[in-house]
């Protein structure tokens, strides 16, 4: 019999840090809230790095992806681990959800199901088209380019005619290794920011507003972005729930990032189902919603 019901997954930097700045303290606080909420449900819970070489993953019934935020820098290693471990333990969210959501081509699937998304042109690895040619084809003259697999604004650039050659020179060797995506720059981002809505077991919980620092477009706190509580409108909540319902299966947890597009309409920019920051610190009781959704997944698996 497995030693643990759930392992809360993190990465090695956050298991037992000797020093904790505010960023790391937020991680420890939020993982702690989730762990405590799961334990209140009567579950035996541990917390481990996915890359822990000493842990036997057969000792846990399930793995809950939380703060394993180094995976996109070690993607080949991580993805190999995922495929191996999924044979022994249940993933929450599931392995099928992970395989679908880990690559941002999922945006195309959402669009086909009628979910408003930011217009996106995917650039296959080793594409013969230059950034200049792609801009001519799309008619976009101010864009953002980023990897199809990634996070924390890794290799993300804003492109205009002035810096296109410079960005292309920088990205050319990278675009030989992985797929990228091109989107028109959304002018609401510098002024209004991006809204993240948290959904657990299909139920809306809370929202936060992310804003970039002055002169930047990246809302991540890695680049000086800020977050604050946000009172979501009915329209915003409806869009978030529509996006979650369009998933291949019901996720236990989801973060839906939305913004106003260049026509002034709400659109989904990303749907995060693997290891999104969920800002439990802004609403600690939301960890209980997460625990309920996790328990429902475990019980469903046991039926």
C-alpha cells in the first residue's frame, strides 16, 4: 500500500531553501496551505521535488503538480519523468490534461470550440519563413513571439519593425530547436493588465490582476510585474468557465488568463492546467476548494 495519498510537487529550489525571499516565501506559504487543506480531508500528504533521485514514486497514490517551475528549463528530463511516473501513480491534473496543456497549440483547440482567444500563428521548428515574412503574411506589424512550450516569459519578445532583425538573430538558433508562436501585441496589457481567474472542480473561486511595470509588457513578477486582488465581473467569470468546459476533460484546478483584445473584447490568452500559480495567499480558503476537487478526482479513480 502506498505511503502517501498525495505528493505536492515542487522543484528542488523550493523543498527546503536555506534563505527565503518574498518570492520563495509565497511559494512555501501557498504549498503549505494546499498541504494543510488536503490533510484536513484525512489524506496523507508529502511534498517533494519532481527530480528527487531518492524518492520512490510508487510510494504515493497521486501527484499534485504545484510549484515545479523549473520544468520548462529541463523539459526533456521532465517529460521523460512524467511518462515514466504516470505508469505508477495518478496525476492531478491527469496525464491526458498535461499532455494536452503543456503545448500552447491547445489554444487552437479552444478557438475551434468557440472560446474567444488571442489570434495566434504557430511557427513550427525549422520553419522556412522569416519573422519578416510571417508579419507580411499575417498583416501584423507589432507582435509578441514566444515558445509553444514554456512559461515565466522565457524567450518572449515584443517585435516591431525597429527590432525585428535583432530578435530574429537572437531566436534563430532557438527556433531550430522548438516550436514558437506569434501573436499581435495586445495594447490593453500596458494599461489594463491581464486577469487570472482560478477555477476548482468547475467552480470559480477568485481572481487577481497582473500588471507589468512601467515600460514593460511582461506581467510576471520575475520582470517586476505586480499582482492585486480583482473583483471579477460576470462576463469575465463566464469566459473562464467556458474555457474550462472546453477542456478534453474536467480539470481539478485551472487558471484562466484573460485580457481585452485589440477590438475591446475579452479573450483567453492562456489556460494553465499543470502548475499555475493560484494565489492562495489572497484567498486562503480557496485551498479547501482545491482539496475538495483533488479528493473528488481520487474517489473517481477509486470507483
